[in-house]
């Protein structure tokens, strides 16, 4: 049903893993990082869906609010994940 969406996600994930492995080969966090961001994105998408379900208003406005809520949650969670995985001394 949504095989093309999954295929696009899988190809993008593999590409990100390859770029990380080839550019930062000695750092295992470079391989884990795309998976962490994908997991955070799933959680923020769930938050966006919840936002849409509890909101009242015009459909277009509510859907855009869900996208914005998801982006804000992702942005907030990407920052500490990045700093935890790639600690600069």
C-alpha cells in the first residue's frame, strides 16, 4: 500500500548511513545517528497526530498546526541527541 514511501525512507536511511560511515569512519555514532533521528521523527509525528486530533478549527489550519508542532518537537529533541552522540571536547 505504501511501499514507495517505505522504499524512499529506506534508501534515504541507507544513504545517510553510508555518508556517515565514509566521512566519519572511526566514529560509530555516525552510523547510529540516522536511526536516532528517524526514531525521534516517529515520536514527533505521533505528537503531530495527537495535536491534530485534539484541535478544533479549519482543517487546513489544524493540519498546518500539526506539521508545525511536529517540527518543533523534532527540533527540540534533535539538539540533545546530536550533542550526546557527537560530543566535542
